[in-house]
C-alpha cells in the first residue's frame, strides 16, 4: 500500500486547485475580508462537493471570526476550513482492524460498474500478499467475459491465485467454489469481485444478497468485510449510489477510488457525514501500490499542502 505522502499530495492536486484554489483567488491580496468575499467563499464551498451543511458551518465560523478580528489573510481562512473538515473526517471512536483475524478472511467487494472494484481488489491482493498472506481471488463478476480477464491480469500482477469460470455461470456458484478452495488450501484472505450492473438494479441487489447467503451458509460470520467502491469523480451522485447499496447489503467500509484524477475529492466529507460507514481505503492511481488506508489527518494535511 502506498506510503508516499508526495504521491497522495499530488493525487489531490485537482481537488486542492478546485475549491481551495478558487477560495485563494476570491480572497486575493485582501487583508480584510468583507461580506462579499464571504459570500464568494460560500458559493465556492457549496460547489466544491463538500456538502451544504459543512459549507454552512464553515461560513458561520468565518463570519464569527471576521466579526472578532478585522485583520485577516487567506491562511486564517484555510485554517478554519481545514479544522472543520478534519473534525468531520476524524472520529476517535473509529479504530479499524485492517488485520485479517479469521481464516479465511472473506472480503466482498461491491459497487457500480466502472467505479474501480477490480482495480481495488488487485491492489488489496498485492498488499496482503506482501504482508505474507496467502491470497485467493474469486471472479464472481461473470456477466462480462472481460471482467474475468481483467481480474486475471490483476491476479498475475499481484502474484496470487484466482477461482474463475466461464462467462454466464451463476456468480454464487463461483463464490461457493472459491470458499471451498480457500478452506481446503488454508488461504488467509479471499477477495470476491462482483458485477456492478445486471439487467436491472433490483436484480443486482438480489444477486448480492444471494452471494451473501451462500457465503454465510459455508462460513456463518462471513463475509467479514463488505467494501463498497465509490468513484470520487461522481461527486454528490456517489452518495445516492451508496445509499442504494446500503439498503441492500451491510457495507462495512467505503473505498473512495480515483481521488487522483478528480476535482471532486471534497465529496469525502458528505460521504463521511451522510452514510454512517467509515471510509477505509482511498485509491490514488492505477498502479498496484496506489491504494492507501484512509487516515484523516494525513489526508487533510496532504489536501492542504500548497
Ligand atoms: P470496476 O468496473 O468497478 O471493476 O472498475 P475497474 O476496476 O475496472 O476500474 C475502472 C477504471 O477506473 C479503470 O480504467 C481503472 O484503471 C480506473 N481506476 C480504478 N481505480 C482508480 C484510481 O484510484 N485512480 C485512477 N486514476 N483510476 C482508477
Ligand atoms: Mg470489474
């Protein structure tokens, strides 16, 4: 997994230039912030995908401070925004276990087509493999031949094994076989890829429920992790997409992918506020190492590194 602050910082460039850059522009060289500037900042924040309620909170905070001290510069404003965002993203009660406690540790990966599921699985497989774990992948997106091939490529990249069948096979059957294989081969981590689109949304959600039932039948407390992959480029739309998955299945963590290519990275704030599911990983590129465990302080520091 990536442990390169520069990489994260670079990945967040578009988001930084997006709303933070515009705010810097609105403030300009002013030493005093007037009402007009505050209103401009308000507009930029709302457009910056960080959500209405958070934007309002930041603006209230700015108005309050602005009343108290007239002399101001952009650093003060950024400090307020940074603290507010960190306050939301950081939750001291959330201590996640990234360790795989049981064997096989079963991770089910869900999400709409194209969000980055297969890529994330490849990165996770690589991470676990390099943590001395035996990893197996299950190609349960059987709806497209390309999907199986793509996972196959990632499995070679990560140096792990795969359970796959022909296109059109019942995904639940692949899942069944993969769990049997994982148990008999004493695998540490089994990661299951799923389809992101079937004929209808209802079918997709029913399919996921069925997969979950099959898993639980073989290993009652599994899946141990259900990761929902969201594409940061989708901005606010990622939230409504997530809500549909949350209604159908118990998501234990969010992976926010493609933070490197988007100006909409601020969406991590409403994701945290509105979904009630922790963001566990962030995707910051297409390479096998471009996945990070989400650490709020590190993330916010990178975002605000000008
Ligand atoms: P899936 O349909 O959900 O399995 O999505 P894929 O894993 O196939 O990814 C769709 C596209 O997004 C591919 O072109 C990936 O290379 C790209 N992608 C996935 N994750 C990231 C990321 O973190 N950063 C960037 N820049 N691209 C990504
Ligand atoms: Mg896929």
